[in-house]
């Protein structure tokens, strides 16, 4: 092997080690030196792009992803990560097109369906988003976040019973997901199932005692159940947490 290529590979390896330690700023010069010694290497361009993305320098990252893709046009992880950078820039339509490319190259990548669904949800294309979440779940049945976000989309489509089932599935997979308990509590409250809603607000508080909305909604449910004194306790906690939050801001 050419000495320059050996040196480039060593520098690239050092950059990877630093990136794995979250030392992204330190990693970039190693990758740049490697690229200088070994130009037109898709892997090095890809590593620079990923490191820039970790630093939230997504506009620069996209340029390096493009450089890598000029050399290896059908590299799914590169297309996927470029899509993620575009998503971070708020370019949902461009990101969706790239997630679709990834799916064509590898239909079993559940995260590509999931991220596509998230972008469609941002655009309020709920029916299309629902289809993509279903595809993500088909590829990975225990994808708890796909079930969670699917429930949100179903709620937007006024399919509350289906949303409840999706929330329950999410909780079955990930019982400690406080947001799922909270959302399920809200769905059950809307159906006047106050005792069941209360259980899920209580669980949300148990998992994450710092979210003030959980206390407020528990107070609302207790009020509906006629347990006024206890409800006021939770409204007081809500007001106290709200005051602390306002002080920080």
C-alpha cells in the first residue's frame, strides 16, 4: 500500500477515535489531513460530514456528504445522514426525497421510514405520515417511538381509539416513557375515562417529576372526579414549578 494512503488511514482512524469520544472539534483536523493525503476518498468525506453534523454545522456537513456521494452515489448511510442534516435545516421536502432513496436501496431500514414520517408530520401530511409510521413498525415492530408518533398522528386525524391503542403499544414496549403515559392520559380524559387517565398522569409524574403539565392535568382529572382538596395540591405544585421556570427565563 502507498505510504501516503497508509498515513491517511492512520489519521482517519485517529479522527474516528476522537469522534467516538465526542471530541468533534479535535477530530476534524485529522480527517482534513487524511483527505489531503488521500483525496477523493468517500469514507473520509463521510467522516468529516458526520463530525460537522455532530457540531450542528449542517450546511457544511451537506457539502461533504455531497462530496462523498459524488464518489459513491448509492451509499445508503451517507444519503440517510445527509437527509438528517437537511431535516435539521428545516428542509423537509428535500429530506423526504432522500429518505425515499434510502428506502429504495434498503427497504428494511426502519429509521428511514420513521424519519420520513416525522418530516411528513411536520408538513401536516398526516395520512402519508401514518403510512410511513406503519412501514417503520412493519420493519421494526418494537419501534416504540414509531408507535408513539403514530398515536400523535392518529389523534390529529381524529382517530382517538386507534391513537389510544398506539399509545398502549408504545408503553408496552417502553413502560418508562413518560410522554406516552401523559398523551394516553389526555386521550382517556377526552373519552371521559377519568380514573384510567388519572393512573397514567400519576405514572408520568412518577417517571418524570419535573414536568409541570403532568401535575396540572392530574389536578384537572381530580377535579372532574370531585376530589377537590387533592386537586388543589397538584395545582399548587404546578404553580410552583411554573414560577421557577419563569424565573429561569
